C-alpha cells in the first residue's frame, strides 16, 4: 500500500512540475500578459513560431493556454 501511495504521489508531482514548466513558457511568451500568445510574441521561441498555425486550432490569430497545453502535452 505504501509503494502504491508513493508511486501515485510521484506521478502527481511529475504532472505538476510539467504543468509549471508549460505555464512558465506560456507566461514568458505572453509578453503583454493578456492570456494569449500572438504570432509576434510566439516569434521569441523558434519552435512555437514554427507551429503557430497548428497551435491556433480555432484560427483566431492567437494561442490560448488551452491550445498551448495541448501542444505541450
């Protein structure tokens, strides 16, 4: 039982760390802090800029946190 609890806790902490890392990159790119990454803002990261059109799934010319999370996941 203890091993199962430790494994679960390790998995939860790993996901939390991944989400923090993803949020950090999103927050770094969201220069004007409006909750979205514009194509200009995405230009600060070559990988994100390269796939901007794919990330912008609703084609509103910006990437939301949900769209970005799907990319990171």
